[in-house]
């Protein structure tokens, strides 16, 4: 089923978000380090929440936390905190 949150789907998006996070950490625009630190912390917190919910078998909230996590990264890109051009990992301009 396409509209079901499976363990495989969670793993796919968790891997994607972790890869994007690592790329973002290496792409902080000079002068934006404080903003980047805050975004990276929020991304990490939501990733942790996703793993917590997944362990409890709550795939809906795990998937929601992953989406919030990745949304923070995309916001950082759009607000010129991270200088990335990978349109597979981020929503780029």
C-alpha cells in the first residue's frame, strides 16, 4: 500500500534526513553559524523524537517528526543559512 507508513518508509526518510543534515553541517554560510546551530539542534531533536516514536511502534508520529526535522533543514536552505544545491536532499531555489 502506498498510503501506509511502514518501517521501510520510515527508514528511507530517516536516512535521507540524516544525509541532508550531514551535508548542511558542512555548508553553513559564514555569519550564519548561530542560526545554523539552532536549526541543527532542532533537526537532531526531531530525529531523536522520530526514533523514540518508532521504537514505541508509533509510526505516524515518527513520520511526522521526520517531516518536521527535514522541514527545518529546508527552511535553513531557503533562508540562506546553508549553501547547498542538492535538489534530491533539499528544497532549493
